[in-house]
C-alpha cells in the first residue's frame, strides 16, 4: 500500500538543494520498507500531484521546493502543485513540507480541512557553506515524526535540533549561517491536533541578498 506521495521539483540552483535533501527521506522510507510515489523533477507537476493524491487517498504528502503563503510551487515555477484551490486533497492527511511561507495560509487551510501540516510561516533561508547542517535541520522533523514515530515531541525536538545546529555553526565561525538556522527554527510550526497559534514575524536576516544566502520562497526569487 502506498503510504507517501513525495513531490520534489528541480529546475534551478536552489531547487537542486531541496531536491537533494529530500533524497534522504526517500532513502529512509526505502530502508523502512514503506511504499511511496516519488514525483521528482519533470514529474513534479500539478497534474501528476493531483492524480497521485487522488489515486492514493490513504497516502500522506511530502513536498520539498519553493513555496508561498498560499501555495507549493510545481516544476518550473510557473504553476502550483498545491494551492488553496486543490488543498482539499490534503484533508485528513499528514503533510510535511520544506518550503518558504506555506504554513502561513495554506497550512492553516489544510488544518481547517482536518489535515496536519508541518512547515514554515516565513522565508526559509540557508547558506551554501553549511548545506549538511541545513539538510539535517530540514529533515529532522520527518525523522522524529514518521521514522521514529515520536509524534508528541517531534516539534519540540526539531526546534532543539535547529538550536543545537545554530550553536555548532557559531562555534565554527559561521555566524550568518547560525542566524539563518535559528530563524528557520523559530518559524517552524506543526499544525496537528492543536489550533494554529498566532503568527510570529520572521527575522529580517532572511531577506538580505548576500552571495551565499539561498531562499525557498518563490516571492523572494522573482
């Protein structure tokens, strides 16, 4: 039985990182013998996303790529894999995202429809000198929730992981990377049985245009 539908576009530099990070999740599922559909790169379209979620209504959903407050962006950036017009496909599912902003509106709407949503309410930023650390941070929630099955403590453990990695980056002299890591942890939310809390503002550092800084939010890339 298919338990996950994974969507991970890849068409430019930033999405190459998110696509590669998601490979670890694919590997975890394979190791656990969990059946999944992997819609990667050219297969990561709105049409195929809708088709697979419709064909496997029991499957949960994982998405790694650009996002905006009300959508998850499909391959090529010209369309959305999921937005407010088709997010009923995520009703009563677990949704795990690695994308900017999407928990801000889309995640709340999914929660209103009975789904659970892991994501970020502001811009997720990372630096190219610390991609290993940012991959660990991005993926740790999936590990805690779905591989280890610690649903009660997953968000708390994930935020602790972001904080630990931020301190390690400070020790390594990567101060800006540490600031991004701390901010990413601050804007991480998990809408589960509890009502979404009032939004927090993201750190302004996430919007600085520095050479090593990368974004997973479509709005910041236009």
